[in-house]
C-alpha cells in the first residue's frame, strides 16, 4: 500500500469526512510531505485539521491539547502518520476526545465509558508496532511516571504500511526503531515464560528478518529491505498484542521517565544486562533454557554467536552506530522510584524466568545503569 493512494481514501471514508491528521513536529514537514498529504486529503473531499505538536514522548498535556482541538474542529477520526509516539498520542487523543478527563486517570482501565474515536495508523518507522497493538505509552508530569494504557478499544481500526515512508528516516531513527521491534520479539521469547510456543516460534521468525536485513536497510535503503523491517515490526506488534513484553521494557520505560533516552535504545541497552542476570541466576527453568538454546542457534546461523546469548545481543546492538550521549546519574530517591514502579507492573514477577523477586530489581537496575554509562 502507498500513503498517497486510493487505499488511504477508502480507509478514511469508512470513518468519516472530518479528519484530524496527527503527526510529529518535524519529520513530515521537513520532507515536504505534510503539505502534500494535507492537499491530497482536501482534494479527495476531506476536511482536515492538522495537529503536528507530538514530541518524541507523548505527554499528558499534549494529549489533552490534541483532544481539545479534535473536539473544537468537529473531527470524526484520527489519521496518525508517524512513529510510535505519534500513534500512541493519537490513541490517547481518541480516548480523551470521547471520554474527557486526563490521560493518567485511564492508566489501569481496559474499558472506557464511551468508545474512543477511530484511529487510522500509517507508521513511518519500523519499531513500535503501535499500529497493531492495544497499548499506548504516555509520560505523565504529576505524578512523574511513564505509564501504559492497555485496551483492545485503542487498537487502530485501519493500518497502512508504506515502506517508502522509511526511506528518508534518519539513520539513527531507523536503527533505534528496529531495535525496538527486536526487543518486543526477544522479550516475548526470553523474558515471558507465559507466552505460547506459537508466539515463541513467530518471535524467532521476526528476529530472523531483522538479523538478515537491518544492515542492508541501513546501507542501501532498498524498498525490499525496508518492507522487511516494516513487516517484522508489524509482526512484533501482533505478538505483543496477545502476549506481553517483560523486564527490560518495564524497567526501561521507568528509567526513560526520568531521563531523555529513546525507547528503542533503552530497550537495546537493557536487554543484555537483564538477560545476563537471568543466565547467571541459580535455579532450573527448562522452558527458559530451551528458548535460550533456540535463540543461540538463530544467532549462530547469522554468525552472531558469542560466549552467551546476552553477550551476542550486546555485540549485535553495539555493531550499529547509535549511542546514548550522556550519563545516567540518579539519586537514591529516583532509583527507589524506578524500582517501586517496576515492581508494581502486574504479572512481571510471574512471567519472568528463574523466579525473579523484588529484591532482584536493585542489582538489575545497577547493571542497566552501568550499561547506559558504558563507553564503547
């Protein structure tokens, strides 16, 4: 499918004539695509309100402002063109425009008093999988917390995958969003022992795509390689829509609530030390060991194997030229808040292999902070 196509027109026509076009602050406009898309939609008879104020992390105040503008302009549906933050922001706007209030009050709700407005998603990255999921991730200012809303009511009702939208993506964004897709697959496979064997097999399929095509996509931007990455991200989104991610995502989300580090990058940084902790932890867990073996075999098939799976994944992520520019320096109070917020993630301890306990979170967090600060 292509963004500028009859496919998009037909999708939108199924949901209304007055469209709120949601996008980020820079990407589409800098490429000249925002005005082009606006004109395209107007030409096909749609009334369009553009909300292009989505930051890299959707915050409660931006979601509230967007919902207010949606209502003021009598919009009927949201077209989200952007990465995971844009699609998540559109989900949050859809909730508040229908139900009112503030986004944080819906943190623990899976159902809403009124159905959220429809969201049509056109991802411009290859990572979040938000186009396929029941999740929306938001940053709240008071209390300060990065949190997730989980509801089937916010799954986008229409999805348009156009690999050409990835062709002009900055290199670091292409890499980091692909890291995000890989983290969904790795965590479902190795950090969620409640996930099914079918999901585990599909995770290996998705990782095979990423290991096979990410370098080519970075070097050539061929449409075939970009389409593969987009498909892998969509597959990962489908998987985490029925399963869930695990410890690295949870602790990474809480860390990024206190420091400006991109979601896909913190996931890639957190996975190796979290996995190394589990590899070293005493206690039998046959399912974990079997999945670890399957992962090691996949890594070997791509000449990526090392002395351990965690070491191999660390080397894979470090082979790409993206780094966090800065240091993670947290007060004891902030570290305690990160641990407390992670511990409150419902079901985390039950799904994590080798009987993870709350007291394990402090040494795990220390390892993740060390990895963030590692100079490599």
